[in-house]
C-alpha cells in the first residue's frame, strides 16, 4: 500500500481510473486545476491543493463536476483541522 501526501487544507484527491472512465485526459485535468499545485501522485491517485478558501474550493469542485467527475466516486475533498505535528497521507483502498 503506497501512501501519498495530501493537504488537509482544502485539498482534492482524484482517482486516476476515473479520468479513463470519464474520458478526461490528464492534460484536460491539469488545465481544470490551473493554478493549483499537484502535491503528489502514485499509480492510482493524484492529490492537489491547497485551495485558498471555501469559494475557490467550490469553484474547482464545480469545474470537476462539469467535466464529468462525480464527487466521492471520482474525487474527494479534504478539509479538516489537524495539528502541525500530523502529516496526512492517502492511498487507494484495496
């Protein structure tokens, strides 16, 4: 199981398989996410963020949904309060 870095501050986690299923190219995704850092990736996931504020978070989520990605099934938003001594990592469930 390979964990990748994610941000708990308005971060997004996207399944790579969803891009194939929804016929959305990686380049098209990167254009949708323009200005948002790609934090990390592995064979199954991409993580982006942080987004700055609720409005920016909601705007990007609308863009993803217009592009055909479904919240929870294809991507997930992460916004939780964590102390500075915790690092967040995510992986695909097996």
